[in-house]
C-alpha cells in the first residue's frame, strides 16, 4: 500500500482556511454591513471593515451611524450598525477581545472604566441594528442580508421598574438585558 505524505494534505487544509478567511472587496463589505440599517439610513452610515485582516474605515459617514462589516475570521455572517455615541464602548470591547479577555473580564473592565470616566457612554438612548446569518446569507442582487435580526436600544442604567419592560427574554415582545448596567439595553427580535 502506498501512502500519500501527510504534509501536502495538511498544507492544503491550511491554504483552504486562509482563502476562506480572506477579506471581501470593500464594496461587498459595505453593502453587507449597511443592510442591517433601515434603507433610508444606509447611504449616510460610516462603515468599518477588513483590509488585510485589520479593521479599517471603508467609508466615512454623515448620519451618526457606524456599521461594522462581517469579520472574515469568524464563522457565519454578522453585521451591526450602531449610533456613533456607542462607538467608544464597542471599540473598547473589540480591543479587549483582541487581547484575549473573556466576556466576564470585558464587562468588568468596561464597567470600571465607565465608572472612572475613562470610557464614555451615551447620555441618552442609542440604537444598534444587527443581522446574523450563514456565510451565504447576503443576496447581492437585492442588497439584503437574510438572517435573524435584532433591534437593540441602549438605555444606560435602565431597570425593569424605570422602563416597564420585562427582563425575561421573549420572541414576541421586547425585553431588557443587563438591567442597571451602563450598557442596559432593550432587545427586539425582528
């Protein structure tokens, strides 16, 4: 019996993985990212995307919304757009994740930085739109991303009592997550 050397097969697997994680063209990243927004808001949104594996600004904005393109290093497709007042909070979370921090560490560090005044949070409610789907969820013909979507309304320090919204997750109504935290937010599935 003749055996094929394992090295070429391993190289093929590595090469295939590298190709799968390559950055998409900027126009495609922008189209996917802004698809999370209502159509009238898409043209004015800033878009952050990936070039050579690094997160960069692909397009400036004019309407106060910032969209984050799908990370090619992650499985599946996920895009999010949020009000610019949430940008420091989101950027800090990405930075801490890149440092290898877990979710609990990220929450604790951001909470301490917010309390110390080092990490700004919006003073009023601010929105985030997101869509999550399979790798092939984007329809280039229609410009729509088919997946599960969320509307998220950040209301710093909100509680069930201050908003009158339950903290129990639901499919058919909004619910409040992280009640009492600086990043308390109302979740609405779409």
